[in-house]
């Protein structure tokens, strides 16, 4: 990782806010104990989603950081619980209907609808959209909702393929940008490397790039990991050379992408989401303020 991460100074405030907000949305409720998987306050705290946002959005003010964190938590909830819930009954039709219903909570005109939320994700969308949309131009709302829709459609693709893994690596790379929520680059492949063992345990390994490469090419896990890492490294190198190739007005945006990428790497090293973080000492970004991210390791 050639870039340095920076830590948003409002992290602790975001942690407190988002834990309270997620509980208010019902994301830890016993009502969902019948779901194949569920969140708990302890599991949520261990994953430390606010840290991810604080590392990828180091310059956001306190309110912005809370809002962006809440949106990401809502989509992480989908990612963690949507697949197991609908996969259990192989119910693609109901899953697609739920996606359509979720999008109804994000009307482009931002006006209230007579639609009552009936699960934590719907409550989260309804709670967040009115305030978020009020800050947006119509074009921005359209772009935002299109991004959410693309992510949700990607999750449907993942659901369809989780038990019948795709064997075409090119098809997988295209879909990965959608259900990984990272459409500007292929850095979701880093998550595939880090989360391989976790996804084996969850039974979702069919949608992991390392596993797709292993099956498609008939190679070992080590060889498949090296291939995926090569693709990832090539994208990082492209981003490293981007400042020399973009107009001066885009240089700040490029730097933000570099810092966000470094922040994503750092979070993957220290979060409890993928297991113990003892290995985080190797290759730590050393930008100003990043040491605080390791405080709980």
C-alpha cells in the first residue's frame, strides 16, 4: 500500500451515535433471532464500522461522518443478513420484491410516502433519506439512488450465484464492483483475499474472487490468491500514477481516493470482523493520526 491513511477526529462521536442509531432501527432486536444470522451489540462493536468511515472520510465534519456511517451500516446489514435470510429458502422472487420495496423508501422528490417500514433496513432507509435528500440537488439524488440500486441488484446477483458459483472471472469482476459497493475501482478484491476464511465458514465462498479464480483456472488457493493480488496491485499502481495524468483540478479528488484506499486497507487489518488483528503490525499505514486506529488491537 503506497498511500497513507488519515483518521477523522470525530470517530468516537460517530461510534456512539451509530451504535445508538442501529439499536433504534432494530438491528439488534431479538425479533430477528429466527434469521440465519443476526447482529448483536458486541458483534457490531467488534466490526467497528465507524472506524472504516473515519478512515475513508478523514475530512468529513461530525454530522457528515454520522450520516455516511449510518448509510454504510444499513447496507452492511443488507450484506450480512440479506443473503442468509433468502438463501435459506432459495427465494429469489421474494428477495427481488424486497429490493423493489426498499427503493420505494428513496423517492427522487424526497416527499413522504404512506409506506410503513417493516424491518430494520426499511426503517433505516426511511429514517435517513429525508434528511439526506434535503441536502442534495435532483441530479445528486438520482445518482445516489442509482448507486444504491446498483448495490442491491449486485446483492441479488450474489444471491443467485452463491450456491451456483460463477466460473467466468471476467463476469465476476464486473459483478464484484456492484455487490461490493465500490464501482470506481476493483479494490473489493482486497476484501476477497482477507475474508476468504470467513466466507468459507458462512458458506458464501462461491462469490469470492479467489475461489472463482481457483475454480475457473484449476489452480491452488495460493496460486489463485497470487493472481487476484496481481490484479489488485495493478489497480493500486494505476491510482498511484493517476495524479500525473489528470487535470490539476482533479488532483485533490485523486488524493482523496488514495487516502480512502489506504484507510480501507487499514480497517481490514484492525477490525474484528475478519478475526484477530494481531497481524496488523505488518505494513501498517503510518500517516498522521493512524496510530489511534490500532488502540483496541
